[in-house]
């Protein structure tokens, strides 16, 4: 007996098992994401908070989100650190304030100040100028809360900022140069010739402030800034001289001593010769003996000799220096002539037993 042929079995559809496979994959991904999220809670929270901070529309909200970011450890510090480089002034201001508050209020042995210091100091080199200015504002509290751990890095940051070509950044760095842990007065001196008046003023204050290990600008160096074209710089110079107990009369003499017009300095010589109000003109004459103008140097030697004769005093030793070593032959001749006049007026020195 012949059986009918068995019909072929239908081939399985290629998509028949997809629902189960997709379900398994979805469960697997969900488990993996849940596991990842469990280990990255702070990262997710920091990213979300940073997102909310960037879109906040008032300072109250910005402050709240900025302070919340710092609760998420290093990842939160990094997110808030990015705000220091933002183009939005309000966002930078809030970030700086939040960092300062955290540094000021952290418990004594809390590691967060060191985390903040390490993160934002790493940003400095690549940050735009306005971001670097924001970071510089945080150096004093960092130095205060981290002891000596970051002193050298902070000094390096300030030194780099002093050499930058952005005036606002140079100004901020010059203000920090006098910090007792920074001590970069010598590095500030090139900025005394800055075209920006604010930078010159900050550099002048830094370079002239007293220091235990760096010599400040001398009074004579300070006098020249009494002629600065900017009124604020002139006032800074005047106030610095007052703190050094210079009288108004001495400051006036210093202003005339460094006057850019040589004619005015020659007039000062006449006043030193005939004005009895200047009780001790010799130090001022000595300064004028080093003047860049030959006529002023020659006049200083003449006035010094005439005053010594008039007051029956010894001739200052620096007159001999001018007579023998001045680079200008005419000045040497004038000084030698007046020195010889004083020697002739005093006569030869005789032994005490001579009649």
C-alpha cells in the first residue's frame, strides 16, 4: 500500500525568535545600566546638576546648583571648574564664590581643599584669559587651606600670568605677587613699563612694598613715577613715599630730581645752592651727579664745592669720582677745576707744631 508523500515542514521564520532575543537583550542592558548607574551615581548627579546650573536664570538658582555640585566629590569639582571658563560673567562669579565658600568652610582635615586645588590649577594653562583671572582669585584661599602643598604650583601660575599679554590678567597677577607665599616682586618689575595704567600701578605697589627677602624699589627709583601720565599711578607713588616717612618737601624735591626736562633739573641745582630751606642738599646733589645729562652732572659738582666752601665743610668724595671717572671729558674738567678751587682755598695742610 502506497502512503501519500509527507508535505515538507515549513522553514522557521528568521524573525520568529527576535522578540525573545530582544527581550533578553533589553533585560541585559537594563541590568548593565543599573549596575553602571549604581557605581556612577555621583557622576550622573553632577552632570545633571551642571546641566541645571547652565540653564538657571537667576543667581539664587545658580548659587544653589554650584554649591550642590561640590557635594559630588572630584567629578563635581571638575564640572564646576568648567564654569570658571564660561563666557557668562554671572556663571563665573557664582563658581568662584562657591569654591571660596567651600574652601573657607571645609573642616580642618577635609581633603576637599586639596581636590579643588589640584583640579583648578590643572585647568590654568589651557583656560582662556577670563578663566585664568577667575582661577587667580582662588589662589589666596587655596594657599590658606592647603598649607605648603601647592605653593610652588601657585607661584608658577602667577609667574605665567605675569608674562601673559592680557592686561587684565597681568593686573590680577601683579596684585598676587606680594602675597607672602608667592613673593614674585622681581618678576613684576618688567610690568612697570606696561602701556596699561592699571598694570603699572599694581606693579609699582608690588615692586615697592617691603619684603623680608627681596629688596624693594628705592626712593630714587620711586621718584620717577611721580611723573607718570596717569593720575592714579602718581597717587600710588606718592602714597608709597609717604609710608616711607618722606615729607612733602622731600617728595617735591624728588619730583624735580627726576623731571624729564633737563632744564628743570638745572633749576633744581640753583635752588639747592641758594635755598636755605633745604638743610642738607648734599644727598640730592649726589643723585644729580649721576644724572644722564652732562651739564647737570657738571653743575652738581660745582654746587657741591661752592656749598662746602660756603659752609666750611669738606668736599664730598663723589666730586673726585666725577673729576676722575665721568665719561664726559668736559664734566671731568669742570669737576677737577672746582675741586682744585676748594683745595686752594683751604691751603696746604701743615703739621700742628708749625707756626
